[in-house]
C-alpha cells in the first residue's frame, strides 16, 4: 500500500464510528541513553521561534452520530500552509495528542479561518483547553462543509480531508479546497506569531 493508500485508510479509520485512540509518541531519533540528544528541545523552540508565522483557527462541524449536545470543534493553528495549485491543496500540522483533531477527522471536512491582527483574543480562546471555545464567537456555516466560518477573519478555506501523514509527534493533514474567500477583515494586516508573542 502506497502513501496515498495509507493516508486514505487512516482517514477512513478516523471517520469510522469507533473511539479514536491517541497514538503513542514516536521515537524521534536513535540515540543511546548515554548520548546527548541531537537537538535540545528548548533550543529548538527558541531558534524556530525566529520564524514568524500566520495564525489560523481550524474548525469542523459536529460529525454525524456525535451526541446532540456536542458542538463544533476547533483549535488555534500556526502551522498552516498552501500546498498545491493543481489540485488545490492546503496543509496544517496538528499534535497527536490534540483532542480536537479526532473530531475533525471524523467530520472529514474542515474550514481554515485566517485571523486578522486584532483577533489575538480569539486565537487565545481557541488555544485554551477545557472551555467552550465557541462561546460568544460569531460565525456562520462555510458553504460546502458547513464548518464554522468565523466572523471578522481575513480569509476562509473550506476543505475535505485529502490525506494524513505522520510527522514525528504531529500529523500532517492535507486538505482539498472546495471553496474559499476573503472575509470582512480582508483589507487589514494578519495576526502573526513571533518569538512567543503576537505581532
């Protein structure tokens, strides 16, 4: 089975009506216990923090079969990127321990909301755990998937999950774009994250 087949099988499995197990953290390098790790994790974060990234919120409607009281899913995401023009593909990375990702995978679709510079508080709300992230958040349904399209964003991209690949302690999710557009804040600057703070 090739990479595309494996990814399709993973998506089918995650969409199935069964509990999704959190995958164990993989071994990222082959070093003996008496060896120094190739890269210190704190140094990795510090250096990679020099790269400014845009900030998005990835959302999905409640999947079919979820409890009636369960609302939509969503999380703040810095690791979003365009990927391909033909076919139109985008990608984002999500931690294997994310509680939102299994719900998005079961839905099989998602909407990427590109945040504007004044939406730092919105980003923090979607980065918090153990809260209703959509409480008081204005949104409507994206046109194809029905995933929440947040109000006041720079842009939105409505997608179907196309492939899922492993990437160390994260998953690389590829989405096929079904619809997209600019939002109310399209003329303003984007929300950027750099060295641990918003710009």
